[in-house]
């Protein structure tokens, strides 16, 4: 049983439909095991205001560095459980989960979203699939759901992250991957700063993205205006 976590994203809602302020983190290929199993590699979690003031967007990205040539042969792993976890009482434990699963392989793959619901099991080992009907279900690479309720997209997207990875691995050489072109970077010389002007190593690469927009009121609880959101991918 394996589980990968993103860094937590804190969203401060000044009101149920108010402004959301963010702290974001990245988690690209942080262990050799994850690097060798790219379907379970969660790269980023984003939370930001939706298409109207009372809506919020959640994004969970995975499987980094998909080349354009490989994009249409890369799909979500139907054996994995993708989750957004929501803490709405500031105790650091999820009170709700949004669970995303996939069926089939190839171009006919479908996505199913459950939640927000109370987690069947909370905490680090909380990777039990909730029972009950799906909130949204349908084919990948399609906008599903309703504009007033939950809308879902799961499929290929350009990697939104911006980083000069070659220089990063010169600054922090012990983080260098064990496979691929970046693993061949020499250990010396090292560096202490990024290059100017900036270099976006991930430009032109794609990834698999799960995007969910839903009413903010379904994420908050009572009068508490602060929520914590993080993501997991588990087997």
C-alpha cells in the first residue's frame, strides 16, 4: 500500500464566496521509487477562485515530463486513487475528501468523482474508496458536470510549472534524478543561483491534470473561513 502526498495548500476564504489566498508547493519526482512509477508522481496541487466569486477550482497534476509524442499514449492509472483532502476546522485532519478514480485504459478511459464526502478513513492511511453515487462521471479529456454544481476535467494539459531544472540540480545536486537526461548532469561545477534570464526546462512538456470547479460553500464549514487542502495518490 503506497501513498504520495503533495505539500498542503492553505486557502483562506474571507467569506463563503470570498477571496481565496494561497500558499503553493511543488513535489516533482522526489524519490527514486516515484520517479520509476510516473503514474503515481503527483507534481502540483493548486487552489484558486473559480469562474464566479462563489466558486473554487482545485487542480491535481501528475505524471510530469510527458513529451508531445507520448501524450496520446499516456493515461491515468485505473489502479490508483486520486484525492483532494479538505480540512475545514483547522485541526490538520481531513473533514472531507473528493475522490477521483479511472476505469479502462486508452482513449476510452472514463473518470468518476465522488464527494465532497466525509472520509471513510481519515489520516495518513485514508485511501479507502467512499461508497455512494458518483457526483460526476464521464470520458476523460471532456468537460463534465454543470456550471452551477461541480464541473470536472481530467486529461492532458501543458505543464504550468516554471523552473530551470538543470540549474536547480547544480544548486542541489543530491536531488538529481536517477534516470533520464537530467541524471547525466555532471556533479561539478555546482551553482548558488538560477540563471538570468530564467530558463523554463518544462516548456513543451505535458502532464495529466484533474481539474474540479465547485461551489465554495461545499468546502467550508460553519463560520470557519480557513480551509486546508492537500492531495494524495495512493494504491
